[in-house]
């Protein structure tokens, strides 16, 4: 981990942050203010950025790679709720606002780089910049809606339908996500996903 201001690639990272869906409308002054709080983290595949059940939470802006949001039960059975890649963000903002422990983990699916800051720092920044807060909270609600739609899809669509929906909504991720991870997200076996692809049904 390294503060953005001291990072040897800080100029490249600044460009990447300016392309993030939540941050791209920031003024130079707002970007400079936020930069003082950001730490850059390089993740290996399988690294946990956030553990389910904790109260200390952070805000993440993805610079490179893919993250997943995953929930586990007491038997360690996992369900992947979403994937996120460059120009997207990950957060546990809703849980923080409700004073609850985070209900999921955030894990690196591939080698990844993120910019992060603590949620209290991020919320304080948002409170000073209402237009960014409005955009961010809209994104949070959209993500929650997408996760709900995905969960419903798992019950309503057959295997080919689930894969086709993912291809329609996230074509850029299909070849980047390990097939075992993607199959888990779609509630399929890796063999079924491979078979569907070989038969040309997706």
C-alpha cells in the first residue's frame, strides 16, 4: 500500500481516477482534495480487500483488474453477487449508513489495483460535495437493483438464458473472468458453462 501522492505512477493513476464513473465529473480542486486521502493497493488473485462481518469499511475505486462481491454462509458456501472492473467502484456504504457489519466480502478475481480510503473519510468528502454525493448514492442504488435482478434471474431463467443475459449486460467481462468464477456466479458447473459454449448455445 502506498499513498497516491507518493506513488511513482501517480500521474497515470490520476488519469484512471478521472475516468471512474463516480469521479469523472470532479473539478481539479475536488480531485486534489480527494487525492490526499487515497491509498493505492496492488492485489493478487484471491486477495481479500474487505471481509464479511466487519465494521471497519472502506471505499474502493478500481484502476485495473476485476473484483467480486461475495457472501458466505456458516458452512462456507459462497454466492457471488457481482463483478466490477476498471472505472467502477466497490463499497459497503449502505451497511455503514445503517450501522451494520458489512454483509459481504470484496475479493480480487484477477491481479488488480485499487485506490481506497476509509468510508468515514469518503462520507465526509461527499458531505462537502453534494453533486458527487448525489451521483454516488444513485450508483449505490443502481448496484443494489442490479444484484436483486441477478438473484431473480437465477430462479427464473434456465442455464442458457442466464449466460445469454450476462453476455448481453457484460460482454466485456466474459473472456476476462475465470470460467470457474463465472460459472459460480451463474449458478452453473464449469462443465455446463463449457458445454454450452462448445455447442454454440451462447
